[in-house]
């Protein structure tokens, strides 16, 4: 199952400049493993040993996975993932 | 033949007719001649009257009624029934559908004595309003009885003119404009986001604008920081901003603070400001602004930008919910519990930023601030609006309050300011 993933500006160096990529996986964790295969280095920017990094939010649709099941959050057909990192510019 | 049809040329009043006779197309079918006395008697028969005691009872019970004051503006300004909307009878037909779009809304019209409001009620019924009553007698008696009244804020003629487009909006009006003039907004940063936010807040007549920024204007700022000018490169940003804002609107008191927001000055700087607009450019200040917001009970309108992307939301802590009459939401730490390590968080200075981007985000921030001050609309509380300028897409993501949040959670572990530079240097 291919899921659309929106890549923020700060991570596009890892996706060859693409702002949207697709990845496969039944859960958010599995999807990140698949992302890593095609875009090495991205996993480290999203997760650490404790789970989703605390300065990045992963949304399935409008919902933050931290308030769902974290990396275990199941994905279904049609879901879209948004990666929303903390930014500070003003 | 009678009435106006007989008044074709001046000086040719028909003999033995009173000038008050008019031709009236009544609701009883066909055209008939009538006098003012007949007219008003007919109107009174068709309209439902309420007593002033009943109006007062409903007011005290906070029943959902629209009180419509149909007197002239100068009468209204001398005092009105609390909560009333002013719509002089001369503008009734023209403006009522804008001000009261719901034709089934419950309306009580009143005037000074009860006559103009009865006529207004009849007109409203003809326009399709189904729930109109008229108070009888009117405001003169209301005042004599010593019932509560309000006076509209004292706006000068120049202010009525300057803010006329606001005053026309029922959601703002003279009361809302006066609220804005009495409001105080503190902008953290007079840069990319602070520039458009401050300009619009000043134009809108927010009475006091505080600006916190220790920097001086650099030529590289001018690509986006529209408060400043080429002639003021090298000047303190707050001084440059003050010049622009005073010229735009002399009603606004601009207070510049040439200092960096820090743990030891944040309580003083937040002071008695109503709303904080966070347009700073670094993580330590953002976490400090957040913690101070929770500790001091101030809403923060948060905006941040990076390259082509922007984020904007409103953080309203529990401690500020009552003052603003809206439900509280999550804080910045609920959204991002920790900052990124410095090597993963390049600044705009390092990574670049589209000059127009802060224009969009800063203006959304100003809009949020104005809405909070007016108590209108739905703020971005618990919603993160993201903006992608390249794709020209706005998206909305749900933000949730983290019960385990160290600052605003159930058992907070951070209850005073911490070392923010140290907190943000870990990586």
C-alpha cells in the first residue's frame, strides 16, 4: 500500500528536492522504514530510540500520531502523512 | 383624492388638509387614504408590544434577544440599553439584512417613546422578519426608571472617520473599535513577522503596541521587514518601527523595548499587555514566550517561517481562558516538547526565506490578535495552520493538549523559568 508523505522544506535535501514522496507500510513505523530505504538518513531525522522525535510531528490526516498509537499507528488506504517540524524563523 | 397626490407644487397645499396626511399602501389590501393617526394605530395593531419590565427581565435572564435601537446616532450615543445594536430607522431597510441576516432571530426594537420602533417593527415584518416585537414605551421611560444603560465609547469625529469601515461592521462597531483602542499588544520581534503584524494592528487602531527587539536595521532585512526603510539602516529596529507606525496612525502609542526577551525581563515586558504576538527568530525565545504565557495567563499568537513554509496558531492557556471567554488549548510544548538540536535547525539567516512569506503569516497573526481582542470569530486555538507558498496550500492540523506537558499539563514539572539557551543547545 503506497501512502503519500509530505516532506517539509528542511528535509527535502534527503528526497532529492521532492516535496511529496510515497512509501509503503501498514503502520507509521513500517512506513518510515520504507522511506529510509529510498531516502537514507530520513529515519534519523524523524525518530530516535524512544519514538517520534520531540521536535517533529507526524500527522496521519489531521491527527498527530503522538495522540494516536505513535509509530504503531495503523495506516489505511488513502491516508496521507504530513511531516511538520518545529521551525523558528521570524 | 387626498394626501401626497395633492401636493404637487409647493405653495399649493390643498385647503383643509393637514400636511401629515399621506397616501399609505397599507396591508389591508389596496390603496387607501389615511392620516398619521390611522397609520400608527394600524401599525400598533399589527405589531407585538413588550413592556420595559419584560425587556429588563429578559436582559437580566440573558435571554437570546437582539435589542435593536432605531433612534438616531446622536440619541444612541447619549446612552442605550446594554447590548443594543444601533440601526437608525432611516437606514433600517438598507442595513438590517447585513446586521441581522437571520430573519427568524428574536428582535425587540425600541426608540425613545415607542412610535418609531413600532414603525420599524412593521417594516421588519414586511421584510420577512418573523419574531419582531416593539418596546412600549421606550428609552426615555427606561432611563427615568433608572434601568441599566450603557454609553458608547467616546470616539472623536476623526476616529469615527478613520475607523468608519470597522464601525460599519456589526462585529466591530463603535464598541469594538473602542475596545481595540484600549487594547495592548506586545510584539516579540520587529522583523519579518512583526512588521506586517504591527502595521496592520496599528492601522486597525490597537491603542498600545509594544515592540521587543534589540537589533538594528540591516540592509538584508529590507527584503521582507516592511516596517523599516533604507534611510534607517543602522537604526534600532524599534525606533525605525515607531517612526513608521506613528506616521501610519498617531492614535497608537508605540513603546519600543531595545532588549532581548529573557527570563529576567519577561514578567516586566509582558506586564499588562493583553495579547502577545510571537514573531521571534529563535527557539530559546519561543520556549520562554510559551512558559511566560502559561505562568502569566497571556494568549500567544504564534507564527514561524522557514524558506517557503509557515506555521501559525494561537496558544491560549487555561489561565487566560476566562478573560477571553474562549476554551483554552494546548501550548507550544504540547506541540513541540523539545527544540531541534541546533545543527538540525538552520535559521533564516543560514537557509534563506521568501520575503513575502512573513507577510502572509504575520497578517494571519494580526488577524488572530484582533479577533481575540474583539471576542469575535473562532481563533486558531488547537489548530495549526500550515502554509506552503510554493504550492500555495494552506492546511490545518489538529493540536491536542498533552496531559503530560511539563508546563501546562496536569502535574507540571516546569513552574519557573529555566535556562532556555541551555535547553536549546542540547543536540
